C-alpha cells in the first residue's frame, strides 16, 4: 500500500528555479490584470474563468505544444463555436453540456489545437448563454491578448522562446 501512495504522489514535473517560478506567477498576474483592465475600461467582457488556466500554461509551460498561440486561440474559439452550435439545436441540459464538451475535445484533437483550458469554454457558454458576441469578447480578443502578453513577457530575462519556432 505504501508503495502505491508514493507512486500516486510522485511529481513528474521538473523542479523550477525560484526566478522562473516568480516570473511565471508575475506573468499570469500581469496578463489577467491587462484583460481585467480592458474589461473595466471598455465595458466589454475580456475575461472568462478558463483564462486563468490558460495563463498557467502560457507562463508555467510555454514550451508545451498546448501553450502555443494556435492552440490557445484556436482551442477557445472552436470550443465556443461548438457550444453555440449545440445550443442552437439542443436544449441546455446535463447531457447536451457533456456533448458540447466531448465534441470540443475531439475537434481540438482532430485540428491539432488542443488547449486543455478550452475544455471549460463550452461549459461557460452553456451555463451563461452569453450571446454570439461572446465569440469576440472574451473568446477571440481575450485569448489573442493573453498570447500577445506572453510573447512580450517571455522576452524578459530569463528569456524563453515563445512561441516555439518548430
């Protein structure tokens, strides 16, 4: 039993240097600050809950394929579009939400734009029924802004190549 507990609790993520840890947290805070400020000043919703998880990937794992711009923007957009399509043909129920989430995951995988936080986007859309403007604010402009902040932020020391070059 003890061996199983150690196996389950084993961390596979490599240790990070303290300055990289601080830079990741600061990057996430600045990115959320910027889109929150844009929401406040423009009166448009630039922020949605899945963006917090997007920031984890953008600033803690920028070298992951799941953190790349096409994945971030494309994943959130595809997931939102699928949620709106499901809402157009089915009532919002426990099972239609599951269909939207599953189709979003499958579409992201098929399109090679998997972004795990985008798995929550159809849940947000279907729980709030925000209207098609949600595709622009916050989905498109919010995710593009987060990627832009990450691209600029990763140029600060210690420099991280983002986005990946191939």
